C-alpha cells in the first residue's frame, strides 16, 4: 500500500481524535437545528437494518470552517459541499458509549468506487456527548462519502462533494 495513503489516514485519525478529545474536555453544547444529514429514512440502506445508528447516535452532520478560522463550534457551517481551502468538520452526537476498537471511519470516493481513507478503528472508547473534529480538506474535486462503522456495521453515510 502506498505510504502516503497510510500517513494521510494516520494524520486524519489523529486530527479527528484530537477534535473528539477537545469536545470531551470542553463539553461545548451543540444542538443542531433542523434535520440531521443522516438518520431515519435518509440512511435506511447504510444502516442495513443493524440498528447501530439509532442505538449509538442521535445526530450526525458534516460542516466546514474557512481555512484561517481556528476551531469554534459556533463558526461551523453545516454543508455537503466543500472547496479546497475549507476545513472539513464531522460532528456526531453519541448517545451510548461505543467500546474501544468498535468505532471506525472511512472516506470513500463515490465516483471512483475506492476508499481514499481506509477504514480505521479508533483504539479508545467513544464517550457519550457531542463530538466534533475539523481538519484541512485533503480530497480532490469529486463526490465522496464519510462513513462511520460501529461493531463493523456501516452506521452512518454522509455524502459530500468537493468542487
């Protein structure tokens, strides 16, 4: 496997974990207005009837920050469309702790049909609460899916596009 892809996946995982840790420590309240991007009928196929989404999550969405803005929950804009200078943010509200090693993420290129960030499990438990992490966008122009797995079951699929 290409070392650049492995390094990119590790960096992405570290940034997301740092964001999640920040949210655990800060416990900043987040009550997204409107419908979550995933849930209910919008994600019936991705949930595969496993119930993992409804068991572990109450909301999920993608958002962005301008490149020069430091992390701040009130500055994140919900979106499914990004440009190269955006910071890519993922927000999950976890309602039941996900045990260590049972939470994983992946970024899938929907156009090419390949994983651009391989499925990577988080070694620590994911605590209950609002969890958001942002990183510099590192995907080229195209259509993608941010995927979240719990217990190896696809639980959340958040489609997005880079223009």
